[in-house]
C-alpha cells in the first residue's frame, strides 16, 4: 500500500464510520472555546467540561474575564493541570482581547498566537473549529496516531507532523480529519496498549503490520477479530445540555 493509498483508506474509513466527528469540549462561542482549549493543555476534555460551566457563568465574556483577579479565578481551575499558569494566561488573554482585538477572538493563527497561553496548536484548533479553516492542530493523540499508522514518516516534531498531514489530506477535510485522529487516539489507538482488535484501520496500519503480521496489511482481507464498540462523538451545539455520545460498531 502506497502512502497516498494509506491516507485514502483512513479518510474513507472515518468518513463512513464517524462523519460527524467534532470537539468534545463544550462551548457556546469563540471566547468560551478559547478558554476551554487553553485549559485543556495536558488535561482531559472531561475535566475541562466539569470546570468551565462555573467559569462561564461568572465570567461570560472577555470583558468580565479581563477584570478578574488571580485570587478570584484560581479556585475555579485549581483542579486543572498547571492552574497557576493557566489562571495568568486566561486573565492576560482576556485583557489582550480587549486591548488589541475589541474583545473579539481573532480568527487567524498569526493573531491568535499573540495571546497569552496560545501557541500554534491552540490557534489551529480555534481557526479550524470556529471557521473550518484547513489548519491541523497536532496534539499528542494526532502525533501518535499519524506515526503509528504510517501517515507520517520520521516526523520528529508537531510541526513536521502538521506539514506531512496537510500534504496528503484534502483541504476541505482537514478540519474534520483533525477530530478523527484525536478521537481515534483517545479511544482506540491509545498510548500504552492500543486496541488493535477494535480498530478498523488494520489493513492500512504499519503498527498493526509490524506487530501482527506484515502479510495482513498487504492484502485486502481483514483478520477475524473480536469486535467491540467504540465511541463516536457528535458536535455539541451548546454547553447545556451536555453533549450526547453515540456508539457505533466497527466493521
């Protein structure tokens, strides 16, 4: 299987089995999404979603967040990883939004990365999710899954991974492909013990070929495996009520 064929197999599979993939973070507007993404660094979306409702109720926009003190905000996010830095980042981010962008979240990577707590990955998430821009945010899940399957070759950094993925993924699919790779890494191609028996990408996966027999990956026949359900996530339109997850059986 060529690299181009591998990409096509993966994209076709996810298009069929998870056509509505979206972020699991709950939000109502770009400001709320930006807050949630900043908090999600090295933290689970589940934990962030438990934390943000109270934050959004107290500080519903950049104007109110900009007036928050460290001591006021910190107790709301103390259960999140790196709460000291993130408290400072949220307040600084809101203050810069007011001072430089009229209180609105900009939708270019170049402008977003000027904000405290916002790096290239976060900027790519915001522009992709809010505006469907063809920007690939590479987190640990995307980095791991792309390398294991063989979508990337010798990509040592997130930026190298981003560039290689953008080379093969059609522009109009980049925003959803980002979610496909994240969700696959979160629920199937997990870090320590990937759930290969549940995976529908066996035929295209270099990791599967290496560990379970190269011959399998070079044929059109999938091995007989035990099938279990995996999560398919649909886009939450609002933070209330909580997003519902549906399950689909992999074929």
